[in-house]
C-alpha cells in the first residue's frame, strides 16, 4: 500500500479538539513523505501513534476544580494524611487524677491500657473527699496519669472528628482511599459548591503501640478501624484552587 494512500485513510474526526493543529501537522508530515519516498509505512505509523499519545495526555489532564473521582481521591488522601485515627483517652487534659474504685473509677481501664502501651506515665496517690454529707473526709486510692515522653510524639490536639468538633488523643495511624465509589452532583450550599463523596478506605499506617493487646480490649472500635476497610462519606467544598475537605475549610474560618 502506498504511504500517501494509507494517510488518506486516517480518520481525523476524533482529533478536532486541537482546532485543526494536530490535523495540520499530520498533513504536513504527509507532504514530507511525498518528498521522501524512502520513509517506510511503519515510520509514519509511529509518527501518528506519537501524536495520538500526546492527544491522550492532553485530554486526560483535567482541572483540579473538576468534580472527578481522581480529584476527590487525591484530596481525601491528603486529608487522611493530616488527620490521624485518634485513640481518645476520655479526658480533656493531662495530668488527670482517677480513683481506682467506685463510680469515680469509670474509664480508668482506658488510661491503664494507654499507660501499659507507653503513652502515659502513672503513679499512685490518694484523694481526699467529703463523706457523711460533708461532716467528714476520707482518703481514697487513686492514680495520676500524665503524657509520657513517648506519648508526646503521638498526642494530637487538632484532629477533627465531626463538623467543627475537635478530639484530643493519641495518633494510632492514618487511612488511605482505596476507591471513590460515588459522589453527589456538586450543588450550592450556603453560597459554596459542595459534593458528598463516598469512599472505601483502609489503614495506610498503623503505629506499633496501638497493636498492644490491652489497647484492643480497651478500645474495640479502634481495633476494628485499624484492621478492616470501611465505607465513609466526606463533604468536599470547591475553592479557588480546587476541592477541599469541608472540615479543613472550617479550620480556616
């Protein structure tokens, strides 16, 4: 088959998104072939394939503002990288004094587990309380828990767990997006464009301390979270430079 005949059979219909630039270039190459009969059919086919590959790359590069699974996966992986799976000790600040018996000892098993895992230091003490309707005092055995030097490396104070709410605790690890399963059509919410994105996520990095058996027993939900994949829904908001997690948007306000 003559090379020029082969070129004439090329369908340029799918290449019109270049506004004729790619088409013009290919036709220019055909002129070269007319003047250089030594060029083989295979060489010219390679030329065509090269231009088609460039076309594929150009059309595949979308804007970060596009509502697409690839954009949402990137944004959520960035979000996961900066927001830990939090092990909540159940207290708002350290050091904390906990009685070792009675109703006042509620939650001490979580603190003991964190101490055994090296996140907290612990020492014995006593607390004096009023008894007999305030007519006398009594000492009760207690423990003082504080963040250890090791625990300071994992303690986080700014991880968001809900709309505008914060949680203090120890970082167990991070998640990653396995798949963006679906997302809602972007719509207006209080003057912003928002999409709810549904994903399947799984643990990406789990710190060794959280694998302690005592942690699994005291924090069963955390034990599940670091072992299995799960479905989650995240609200994303469109900003000037692209999509952002709604929780991160709230931090900036």
